[in-house]
């Protein structure tokens, strides 16, 4: 997902509530919210969704989901795991619900081994509203004799408070193609995930906004698949 123009200096922009594959649509689905913390006129933005298509790999069903409930001030982690005989193809998250008056939001979404996808989230309260909600991790799995997905990760970068920061993974090695991406705020609840972009050079870029404060280590993960 990308947006134009990008996140504003006060955090105004479009933020995803979910990153998930919808099998019936043969693509990825992103639900999003426009957040304008400063009030006043809100800039209209154009949002573009990326999807990478391929042949020969059919995700198994049912798709593993795991859900937790996150209350204001809490940080929770949840992991969806592939069943025996299956390995990870990709992953995602859903059901975060934050707005200007509070809610829960994602701070990590990435592979945690060859058969699991892990998501972390926090929740906050604003204007007297009780911020809380569900957080779901999704693992997209396929039957394989051995795992094919490999990971490349960026050097963690610092993200300042009230600023947009980005982190880009290394390129997938020769003979492999970038097929998915993930990110982590290093355990910090201070940033809102803004977008994740698959670049033409086989790298993955993550952008986040330091809404509540700085983040010491924003990491971008690229997931690579054999090109043949």
C-alpha cells in the first residue's frame, strides 16, 4: 500500500486497519482509516494497493487465524501457525480499529519461523473514549515438503517522535523474488504503521509515524521465493 501525498507533519494521513488476502478476490485487501490529529481541512489522498500474482502455489484452507483482545495501555502479541505438513507463504493481520478517539493498532507483522506469522499491537484512549479491540494474526500456508520462503531484514533504524521514518530491507538474493513483506517496531508502542511497499529492486520498504514518541528500532522484512 502506498499513499499520495504521504503522511503529513502532524500525522495526518491514511493508515491500514488490515493487511489480508481474500481468496475469492484472488488478491490482497486493505481496510484503512483517514486520521487527522490536527483537525481543520483534511488533505485528500490517493491510496494504491499492490498485489503480486504467480502460478503454482495454492494456499491451503482453512487459513490459520489467531485473535487476542487488546485494551487501552496494553501491548499483546499473537501468532498464527501453519498445521503439520504445511509451510508459510505469506501472512497478514486484521481487525485493528483505531481512530482519532482511540482504539487498537498494529506495531509488528512478520514471519516468526517457517510455519508462523506473528502480529503485535497496542491500544490507546483519547477524548474519554475507552480504546480497545481485537487483533488477529493470519498465516497463509501451503503444502510443501520443505519451506521455500526465506527472509531478508534491514538494519534497525531510529524513528523520531512526530516524524515519518522508513526502513528498507536488502534485496532478495539472486535466483529469488520478493513476494511479501513485514515490519517490526522493536517492541515499542509509539508508532502507527503507515504503509509497506514492494519495490522494483526486490526490496521492501516500511514507513511508520512516531505518533506517541520515538521508536529506537524500526525494521523492515522482505520475504523471498525461488524465481523458478
